[in-house]
C-alpha cells in the first residue's frame, strides 16, 4: 500500500485555500440576516391550475433561520479545527494573516507577528507548507477537489 502524496500546483492551491479562508472570514464578520414570513395577502390574480402542493412559508423561514446559522458555525468550526492541527508557526501565520482582519499584509506578519521574525522566503516556505496541509485536509472534508489542484503532467511529444 504505497500511496504517494499528490503534487499540487502552488498557485492553484494558494488561490483555493485563500478562497476558503475568505469565506471563513466573511462568515465570522458578517452578521446573519434573519428572514421573516410575509403576513400580507397577495392581491394579484393568478391563472393556473391546481398544483396539489401545499407550502408553509412560516415553516420554510423558520427552518432557514435555524439551519443557515448552524451551517455557518459548523463551517467555521471545521476550518478552525484544521488550522489547530498545523504547526505552531503555521497556525500563527494562517490565523494572523487570513483569519482575522482584511488589512493584514504578509510583510507585517513575517516582520512583526512571527517570533522570531523571518525572511520573506522563509515566510513563503511556511505558508506554502501550511496551504499544502490545509488543501489535503479540505479535500478530505469535501471542500476542495485535489484533481483540480494537481500539477499538469508534462507531455513528451516526438
């Protein structure tokens, strides 16, 4: 049972993981808008036959108001649990750069947040390793498809 880890394209992986972390940050910062049921009768005349389908708008609104925030919380918990499994420096980098505020830049993280400060190249290596690990974890949870992130194989034509 010799399973090799997949070779992922660094740029595609970075873009995919950053998109997931952006969604996490949005879920954490943007409040959930509760829907309300309409209680005003509609006075428009509708010309259609019976569909034999009953709808309960109040129930649909109630289910949405409960399920949507629960799904957001579960998504955020899943992302946080994946980040917790990373190494200490990787965790610090991901949390400070991608999970907190929008206006945090890479140079601030590698110069001021990481202790001791690291060079830009070392920062890139840490980030790349963290993104690779996170991409594998996200793929296990169904958030990513690894086949889309794999490096293109070079074709040898004669």
